[in-house]
C-alpha cells in the first residue's frame, strides 16, 4: 500500500480531532488500531492490496482472527473492528472506496465473567458466629447456614414460610423463578442452626400477629432482603474475610463446592433450580480453575515452577 493510504489515515484523524472532539485517549487507541491494520495489510497482502479499495471483508476477518489468537481481549477486538469500520465509512463518504468491507463483521463476544466464590475455609470461618444468647446472631447463623447448605437465592430465602421447612425430610420447599417449586436438601449444620432459631423465633412474634415467615426482622415481620445483605456483610468483616460477601456468593460457593466434589452438573442444575443447564455450566469453568491451580502447584512438569 502506498504512502498515500497512510496519509488518508492521518486526514481521517484530523477530522476526528476537530469535528468529533474525541478524547486524546480514544484518538490514540483508534490511531494505533488503524496503523496496526495498515501494517498488517502491507506485510500480509502486499501483492493483493494496492489501495484501500482492494481491502475485502476476508482480509479484515483474518486480521481480527489473528489478533484474537494473539490474546487480544474481546473488548479490544471490538474496538479494533469499530476503528476499521469508522475509517471505511469516512473513505466511503469521500468516494475513495465503493463499499465498506467491515460492515457485518462482528468480533468475538466478551466472555461471561466468572462469579466470585468463597473457598471452603472462608465459608467455614463465616459460619462460626458466636450465638450465645443473642437472638439475632442465632437467626443470622441459621440464614447463612441455609444459604450455603441449600444454594438458595436471596429472594427464595426471604419468601420461605415455616411450613416450607420439613424437619423430618431434612429438606426445604423453595419457590424459585417463574413460581417453580423444588425440594432442596438441608444439611446437618443448617438443621441444627434452624432448630436453634425456631426455638427462639416466637420472641419476635407480636400479639395477634399471624406472621408465617421463617425468618423475621426486629418488628416481627418477614425479614427484608436488605437486612440480610447488611447483616451478612457485617458478619464477614467481623470474621476477618477480606472480600465483600453477599448472599449470591454463598449460592455460587455452594454450586462450586458441590461440583468440585461430585462432577455431577445435572444434579447441581436441579439443586439450583436452573431451567437451562447452560446457566449451570459457568461452574464448570470455576471447577477447572481449581483443578488448574492444583495442577500448577503439584505437577512436577507444570508451567509454574514449584516454590
């Protein structure tokens, strides 16, 4: 490609700078993206591309694919493609090209971020709430144990009534999204914490108050989601856990720890109440991360040297 083609990039950036008033940072990124594409075309397609009119959609796809293989993040690839598309729109407006070859090309999507989880030791530390005679500490311990024992959503736990907890069956009846109900096992530690709470729950019941909620707030009414969030965060700080702990983190931890031990994705799907197993598959990535960490730390020929 001739120097003239490079000049057109510079002219394009002059227009961006003075007409669109983009920030220096944005301009710098766009300029770097376009010159990188220019160099790629020169080096890879020297015999095919003599000017911008010779650039085809296939050339751009190959470029984006190569950058992807080099490890460029999806967001950066999208910006690369946007830079190229905008530049060809500029050339099209000035009749330097007949069409925009970048139209209709999409970059790889950003991957879904992995949920944060507590490890087993952190979870155990969170549950070590000194209950003694404190009614609300007893309640909070039961809430935390049930979250982790049964993988409930915050909304599901708040909606629980006393009748939903089945002591003899060691289970709880949960109403999930779309009003779908499921039976979820309740572990031994959670059972004990629930029994301790139920033995004191009546102390919050007001006269002539028929409240059937399993968990109550200070006024003897069904506990609010916000109260649970604030109390959980406060307990995490008291227990010396150095990450922000929220109810959904215990649900994520529940799923990750179950899958790590069993490898049974279908069972985890049922326990969580996911209608689509693709939603549950996020935890397979978490499990692989755990396995990769173990491998790196223990295998004598792993990439990471042993300390």
